[in-house]
């Protein structure tokens, strides 16, 4: 599989927080296929579904 380098902007409270977000995303991207990532994106884009997911983490 080819590798691509992209410039992205990450919203975060600090550089350290942004780095942690990028590390987490990299891990997720390594383990999921494009279609799976798209499904996750559609779920977290829905405010009700996102609130349910967040409640399970607390």
C-alpha cells in the first residue's frame, strides 16, 4: 500500500494534545479499512449517536 504525506489542521488545547490526537488517529487508521472509517465518521457526525458513545466512555 502506498503512503501519503498530508498537511492537516488539528484543533487542540495544546501541542501535546494535538500530538496525542494524531497518534490515536494513526493507530485507528492502521487497523481499519476506508469503508469502516467512513461508517465511524457518519456515526460521530450524528449528535445523538455521538452523545451515546461519549456516555459509554465516562
